[in-house]
C-alpha cells in the first residue's frame, strides 16, 4: 500500500529530496512550503500535491493535515522539515532574528506535531520525523538562534518518542551534518535587519573533516533510519563520530571549540 506523506519545507533542500524519494516509491506526497516557485517544480512529480504553507501559521498547518487525512483516509508519515538558518555574532542579532528562528524552526515543528498527533493516535500508527541538525547536538558558535531551536527540536522529539512508544506512534529526529543544500548559502532572511557576516557557512563546511555531504546520500540515510524507526538519525559518519566524541568528553570538546572560535575571532579582528 502506498504511503500518505506530508513534507514541510518540501520545495528545496532536504525536503525536496524527500519529496523526490517518496514520489519515486509511488507514495502519495503532499509537499508544503512557503516557496511557491520551488513548489511548482516538485509539484510536477507524479503523485505529488503541492500546497503553499507558512508553518508559522498553526491554523494553516492544521488545515493542511486535516485535509490530507480527509482526502486520503490516513496519514502515514509527516516530516516537519521546514527550517531557516540564522547566523551572526549574537551581539549583532536583534530580537527579530531570535523570534524568526523560534517561530519557524521550533514552533513550525510544534504546529506539525499538534496537527498530526490526534490523527496518528486515532489510527494507532504513524511516524513523525522532525528535522533538527548536528547543531542540535553540538556547540555551534555563530549560530546561536539556530542551535537553540535545533536543540529544542531534538529534546521535543525524544520526549515524544518515549511518551508514545506504546501507542504506535514513532517520533524520529534527523540531525544532519553539513549537507549540500541551499541553507549553506542563506545567512539570514532578507526581510530581517542585516548583520555582519563574519563567516561563510559553505567555506566552513568545506574545511571540516569529510567536507560537505551529498544530499542524495543523506536522503538514503534518512529513509533507512525512518524505515528502521530510529529515534535519532545522525549523518554522515563524520557527524556521528563528532557527536560520540562530544558525549564521551564534553569538556574537552568544548575547549577545542573555544580555541577554534577564538582563532576565528582573532582573524576577524586582524582584517
């Protein structure tokens, strides 16, 4: 039986990759995004329904989920994947930057969970997959709002994984390392106050061990982990090693990060 799948942030990056993967399997896919142009592209795939959605709007998210269940009779998987990257030195950020990160990256996930959970409980089965980040597991200097929200998504997902394990609903957190998606090139939403850009995320990603992970490989990792009903998916292997090292010796890893951040600040001051 083909699955009924909702994917927020489905117009680009990880979301679009998941849309293509599920569509190739013959699943019924509802791709939701605020990016109308991107939706027009993925909406051409067989079995894909494209819908404009701002995940900050709880009522709109509820309508999309309810309509999908009404139309198709059930919901098998919802990927709460929509997210934005916000970076910069914390002293340069306005409250507007924090509000946007929280509204999209955290409240957007909460809205998806709140809308889907009653349907999944009534069915007695289903899976909620929340996109977090390796920045939700490790320190991420220069990305404080992003890291804060992604840590929250991990905590939310693991709490719900335990809470609903006996009721047939699976919760999974996805924590990718640096992956080749547009978020590496987007420093902050254009409608927010501009801030100095001390670092280039893509250049940092290219300089890390393992470099930038291909999107196609990440999608395979996510689909494999989701099928296995894993509570947390950390990918690629270099990201898993970093996470394990941090869990094993958090103080030591923090000191390494502090030294790296200090050297970066010195370079900035020397410009």
